[in-house]
C-alpha cells in the first residue's frame, strides 16, 4: 500500500475544516484555510510528479475493509482519467480562498469550513474505487454547496439553493437505485474495478444507462435538466461559482467516464447517437442563450452549458481523439471558466453591478484586469495558442468522425461562442466609459493577481505544450476504448 498520499489529499482539507471550527478571528481563519489548501495543492503536485503515464492501472491505491459484511471497502486510487481532476480540485481550492478574502465578510469561519469540507468531498469523488464510498462522497457534496449558495449568495439565494438541491437530489436518488442494482447484478460487490469487468445483460445495461444518464446529466448539466445552473451561478458567491464551474460540472462527465462507458459498454455504444444529439443540442442552445444575456455572470453560466456539450460530445464520439479531447476539455473548462467567474466576481466587488450595459472603458481604468479578461475570453473562444483550442480541436475531429451532423452543430456552437464572447469583451473593456464615470475602478491587487496568474499559466501551458497533459490521460483512454469496443461488440 505504501504512503497514504491519496488519503492525505482527500482529508487534509477536512482536517483544515476541523481546525477552523476551533479558531477565533476572521484573519486567522482566512490564513489557516489558505495554509491547508496550499498544503493540499502541494500534495496533488507530488501525486502528479509520481504518476506513471505508461500504465492504465490504478495508482496510489489504498484498500481497507470498511463494512465487510456488505463487501464495502475504503478504497482509493487514481488513473489517467481521474488524476488531472484531483489536481484541478486542489488548484482551485486555494484560489477560492483567495477569491473570498474580501468578498466574504460575515460568518467567515462557517464559510471557510464549508469550502474546505466541499473540497475534501470532491477529491473523494475523483479518488474513490468503491461504489458505496463514491456515493457517500457524491451525495455529501450537496450539503456544503447548498450552504455556500443559500447563506452567502445574492438576493435570490434561497430559491437558487433549493433548486440546486432538489435537481441534484433527484438525480442522486436515481443513481442510488442504479448502485443497488449494480451491487445485486454484479456479484454483490461495490468494487468499481470488479464491476467494470462484469458482463451485464443488455436490458440491465439499458436500464442502468438511463438511470445514470439522468443523474449525471443534471450535474453536467445537459439540456433540458440545466435550468438550475444559471440561478445557482448568479446567486452563488464568487468562490461558489468557481467551484460549480471548475469542479462540480465535471462530476457528471466523470460519471460517464467511470461508470457508463466501462460498466455499460454495450448500452453506451447503442445509445451513443442519442448522446451525441443531446450534446449538439446543448452546444447550440447554450450558445444561443449566452448570446441573449445582458448579465455578465449569466453569460458565463450559459456558456458553460455549451462548453460542457463539447465534453459530452467528445466522450460519446467513442474514439481516441474525441475522448482525449473531452477529458482535456473538462480540465480546460475548469481553468478558463473558473477564471472568468473569478474576474466577474472581482469587478462586481468594485461596481456592484453585473449588467454588461453598465460597463465600458475598463481598458483605461484597469489595464491589467482587461488583459487577463482578454486572455480568458480568447481561451473560452478556443483561439489557437490557448488551452481550449487543443481540446476543442480534438473534440471536433472525433465528433466529425463519429457523426457529421453533431460535428457541424459543434462548429456552429464555436461560432456562437466567438459572437457572444467578443461582443461581451467589446462592451466591457472597449466601449464608452459608463462604469468608470460612476466608480473609481482600481486594478487588480497582489492578492487577486496571485489567484489569477496560475490559471493564466495553465491557459498558455496547455495551449502551447499540451503533451504532458495528454500523456497523463492517453494510456487510460486507450485502455477504456479497447474495453468499450470489445465488450460493446459482444466479444
């Protein structure tokens, strides 16, 4: 078993939350929260540094009996599909603490406890190798996110929190039924790797596929179960929006990768055309909704629906380019959209308005801010040289190979993205100086720069040299495809 690195990564934020509960003084709470999240980030870097890219096997595994009578174990491990998301979650954790430094003024301790608890549970989701343990982490995440939106959100926070909770709980209940069916049909085990090796009858696979589809589609979110997302994003505090966009939306797509494809290969292949159609719908519909927005935060929220459509398109293209592009785009979306929500939050703190029509002239008032806004806007557009270009190119290539119509819809979505993103940037940064006439806008502070810079580094690093990131996922993706096509074809 060796050194319990993954347990440390998962539970360091939880330990931090426990320590914070014993502390007094808002400044001490903030610094302690930052210290624990930075420690967690350092551990995630150590994990990636020791990750073997030459194997598809689970690494850093830890297995201990938990409830032996039911075959439940405490089992953790990562492969090329999950390692990047453990790292992304740890990266965004300390950035969220910095983003909340000034924005959260009341109940600071309770907020930081919720934030660190949330981080621990999300890391558990990406690390769990036992289905029961996975479900515990998956379900428990709802509570701190509900609190973050419901207590520290905007004026409509209670409605948004309830809507988020009800949508995701409904999906989770279907997932629970699916977990029970898998346990009974798969030899009464919760071991994810053992369940992956099972050959379930096609009718059982079909039923489970749709049960999982609803659960994961709510999290992605896919059209038509997407309506909770704009409300949650608009009402959530900045850190809540970063967590939602950066990590929470990835969990639905991760569910498809960890459960639907490997455990239900025949059903995944059979219903892949349906999934490509739903993905294409999300890409175009999300783009059209974003194009119609005047609220800056809503525009970024609706763009997430479109961008996550690219992710599911890549996954269900069921070919190497599409799948690698989809996984890389999950990481890219977490970086880019997390950064955009961070920038929206920073300017809202200065102006207390999110209406695009109220902005203008930011290029002169806050030149450093507008340079970063330009970088992340171009990344969201998938401009060559940025991270999203690599992922989107792979997704489009795989999408066209799988289904011509879905690929064409994705191209239309990319064009819509250019329209709403360039339109937004033109009005906010280059338009008449509306907001600067009414507010004294200061440029980014050193603390804000510390939160923005790492995300900017990954935008350019992945965009200019994606090989290290593709190397991490490559072998695991190839193994998954061989498994899906072999089992799905009845071999």
